[in-house]
C-alpha cells in the first residue's frame, strides 16, 4: 500500500513540475514582447491562460516591450511550493 502511495505522490509531483514548466514558459514569452507577438506564442498564451488564476496582482511592463505577469509568477511559486511539500511528504512514505 505504501509503495502505491509513494508512486502516486511521484506522479502528482511530476505533473506539478510539468505545470511549473508551462507557467515558466508563459512568463518568459510574455516578458519578451517580440516573442509574444508571434502567432504560435499567442496561441500558447491562450492555451495556458486557464493555469493562471486572477489573484488581482496585475502586471508590469518589461524593458523588452512585454509584460511581467505577477499572477503567473505567484502561481508558479505556489506550484513549486506544493511540489516541494509533496517531496517532503514522500520522504517519509517508505
């Protein structure tokens, strides 16, 4: 039973890392304005919009004609914190 729980925790942690990578790519694409104006980037930003809840933090203009989305940054931090907490819990499941 504990082996299955450990495996389940590992799978959830892997999914959280995938979500973190998607959020990080979203932040980088949005930060660079020329990059975010490409057709594929607009489509990527639209597809990843559901991953970013509205915390009401807003955004700030970047020096590269883009924006830094504080909501996406906060969500990235929350996802990484959750992944870290699950890694801590998984340590004790043997």
